[in-house]
């Protein structure tokens, strides 16, 4: 009778151990997938940030050039006005 109980116990322990290993395996796979997803998102975000930075630099440069052109025109107009009135 004791031997039967021990066998039952061992069978149940083996089953529990298998379930435990399976759950650990699943948890590790899930962690791996989540980590890969996070890394992909990080790379995507970083690329987007770099592109945004580059776009802003170009826009800033264009704006500065436009402002300088405008100032240049104003100075030329003032010079012309002074020549005409002077």
C-alpha cells in the first residue's frame, strides 16, 4: 500500500516538474519576444528622432538663409533710397 502511494506521489511530482519546466520555457520565450519587440521599437524611435533632428536642422538653415536674404534686400533698398534722396 505504501509503495502504491509513493508511486502516485512520484508520478504527481514528475508531472508537476514537467509543468514547471514548461511554464519556465514559456516565460523565457515570452521574455525573449518582448525584449525583441522593445529593441525593434527602440531602433524605430531612434531613427525617427534622428530624422526629425536632421529635418529641423535643414528647416533652420533654410529659415536663416531666407532671413539673411530679406535683410540683404532691406539694406539694398535703404542704400538705394539714400542714394536717391542724398
